[in-house]
């Protein structure tokens, strides 16, 4: 599906949402003008059941689809392990075991190296910039092209904003402190850590606490204060580092089984597409509101030591990131297309943000 088709559908989705919101009880699409048939879908997720922000974001998306469709499309949500393991979501939706999934694209690098670029890129675009690339650049078209051979249709369906750098049981005072460090860190950020001398480990969220507690890993990143507090990571690590250089604006995804999605009538397709857009903005707003509250709790009530990565560490990680991305592009034509397109878009929005967002932040701090 091309971007022009998506944009054309947005108007229909907005109208559908407005009509559903304004209609009195019993007068929705299922009650008038339709067959009354209820379509039931399963959504599998990579998140622990009911986990704040991520798991609840998936649940809210399912609820919104049901509401906007007047109950015609109902989505049952299954957390990680309830129907399939966390890292089998992609295959489950591809095979039709579930009609829909919710997770993050960097978990699927085994399917396509380029998939990772649709979640987050080290020192890359933030949430605002990434959404612009998806909807007003070529991001969504490229993403759909990559997932098409797997019988999947992806869509942005959440964003955490800039994440934290992670939890550590030792101070990071210089580059040498990364040597031999076993850290839970997925995607492109994990490869950068490996190049810096560390050992990246990919674990689903539900296994992080125990791995850190038992010493299977020395450090972990997860999301940010809101989620990290809920996981109790402050109980098994002392130092909390920022900024999240590896994930400056992490997009979460909804994936639809293409056959199931294409079998829907046009209005329900549009409702699904637009519900994902609402979910993205809603999640980003929630994390913006709740992260500071949770950070205050971590520091004031639990004595967490908040630390900033040294400049020399950040500079080295950035250089390694650029080196890695260039090598990946040289080795994989699809990565080259996605990375080149994303990099050009980022350069453009960065030029604008230097005199808008960044300039305003500096002025506000005077």
C-alpha cells in the first residue's frame, strides 16, 4: 500500500471515529447499515501482560479499535507467553496464528537487518522526527515493502520518546568500563556495544530483573523511569545512566496479518490504521507525563544514583554507530536504501530543529 493510499484513508478513518463518538447507543455500524457480524481477532505482544505503558498501550489500541468500529471488530490481547513467547510474535502473525501483533521492529533483525531501522537508530531521530519520516517521508512505504514478503502489514503504534541509557552496577567513567560488560541491549545499540568491547544480550522484558539479580548480565537498558520503576530494576542495580543514545525515540509497531487485514471492509481497515496513530500519540504523551514522576520516586525514595555518560564515552559510541551503519549499508542493499533515506530525512529535520526546538530549549534555559 502506497503512502497516498494511507493518507487518503485517514479522512475516512477520522470521519468514522467522529461518527462513532457522536452516535447514541445502539446506533453504531453494527446496529445499522451493516450485517451485524462481529469479527474477532487475536493480538499477541512482546510485552508482559498488563505491563504499564507498553502492555497497556497494546491493550488500549485493541480497545480503541473495538470502540471506533462500534464493536464490529473486537481484538483480544495476549501478553508475552500467554499464547506465544515474546520473540515469536512476528512468526505468529505471519502464519495467521494471530491476526495482529504488537512489539518493536528491532526484535526481528533475524528476518531482515533493515527492520531495526523502524524502531530506533543510535543517535538517530527522536519520536517527532521519526513520525514525520513515516507519514510525510518514505518511512512507511519502505517498512511495508520489507514486511510484505512475510505476509505482514506494519504500522507505528506507540513511541516511548528518548529512553534512558540503562542500569549499571558499576560506574561508567571511561571507555575501559565498557570492556567485557554484559548488557541487555537489543537492536543496533547492541551491535555498537559489542564494537565498544561489551557483550550485548537480547532478553524479553519479563526476564530482565532475574538476569540482573543473578549476575547473568551486568547492566540493562529497558525504557525509562515509568517502566523501569514498575519492573523494580532499582532493586538490583545502583546507577541509572542517561541519555539513551541507543534509542532516541523508540517506535513500537502493530503488525497485521495481510490476509486478515485485506479481508476487512475499507472502513475497518481505516479504523485500524488510524487507531494506531492515536495509540502512538497517546503513548508518547503518557511517557512524557509519567517519566518525571517516576524519576522523582526513584531518586528521592529509593536513592538511585542518576549519572550522565561521560562525553568521551558518548563521542566514541557515536563514532562506532556511524561506522556500523555504513558497514551495514555496504553489505545489504535494503539497509542501504533505508539508511540512506532515513539519514537524508534526518539531516533536513535537524537543520530545522536547530533553529526551532533546540533554539527554544536553549532560550528557555537562560
